[in-house]
C-alpha cells in the first residue's frame, strides 16, 4: 500500500473528499495489511485528485498529504449497535422532508448534495422519521455509473452511503458537522438497480461531537452494511478534526 487518489467526483465539501468515501478507500487498502477490520480517523480534509502517501507502521496505517497527516486506520473489534431499518414507504415519505432541500452546508456533496444531478451524485435525501427523534431514512437504488467490484457496488460507495445520513440526525441546521471517525461492517454488496433503504440514528450528542449508527438494507435481502460514525463541529479549534477524531471506546463510550 503506497498511495491513493480521490477523484474529484467524490467530494463532500467543495474542495475535499466525502468523508465516508475516503474512509472506505483507506479501510479497503489498510485492512489486508492490518489483518482485519479497521476504524478510520480523519485528521484533516482529504484533498481531491492528489496522490496521497500511505505508510503502515506497526498496527496503524497513516495517510499523508506531503508532511500533513490526513487519516489513520487502526484495527478494531468495535461493532455497530443494532438498528431497525425503516420500511421503504416510511423512507420515501421521510425523504420528502429532507432538511437539505432548504439548507445544505455542502450542496455539491457526492452523497447528499441537492445540487448534484443523477447519476453524477447519489442525491440521498435522509429526512426525519415521524415520531422518532434523531432518526432519519431515505431510499437508495445504486446505478451503473458507480464503481463496481465483481459486478457489485464497490465497498467505498457503501461507506459513503453509511456516512452522510448520520450527519442529518441532529436536525440542527445552524451547526455544521463533519465526519471525524468511522467504522463500517460491509456484510454484502448491492447490485446495480437493487432497491435499498438507508436508516440512521443519533446515539449520543455533546457540545462538539455526535455519535451515530447507520444501516443499509436491501428491500429483498435484508441487512447489507452497518456503521458507527463520530462527527465534530466544523470549524473546530486549531487542529481541526484531529483533536476530536477518536472514536467510541470499549462498550461504545466516547471520550
């Protein structure tokens, strides 16, 4: 594992990578060398169309933009908490109430940006589930423009899909948060055209961070993937997300 590049298509903020997509790339590259599942901490916004150096040292893999540390992958035994999927009907109804239609901090985001056109962007619209505070859902059907692995949607796209919905669970349009830490279990990959539902839940919130669970279900085959994410308020104190990138510890307790 020597380098990786994020194509400009897969942005989150206008000039940096979508956090979930980038974490997925790093995890796919690092897992074989670290011999198992990994969690990824983001320390700085990952740049686009730039060759990033990757080096494995002991039990960690580090991603560098020159001398700047961008991300770290570490082995983990963490497992996402259970979360019941919304039904397809509930997900479709929730998508109509997506707050990003009215205000979006990153409208060109590959995953949930309303300024992107299909199929260039995924255009996920995770809206609130009625009667369940801190829970959002939306439908998703992958298309043929997406990267594939052995005829199925590539894992880094699944990480992307598991990322952004979690950021919309707080319902606080006046606070912008970005991904700081992520771990995903990708159990199976969807096919092009396979109807799916994405559901996310707010598990914990304090002044500067949130912890969330997201699940991806196929309407026919059930659970495909699940993730835990930790988000940080942006902009943060000097050092950016690096100061708050540590994820949930044993028992799901965050520091």
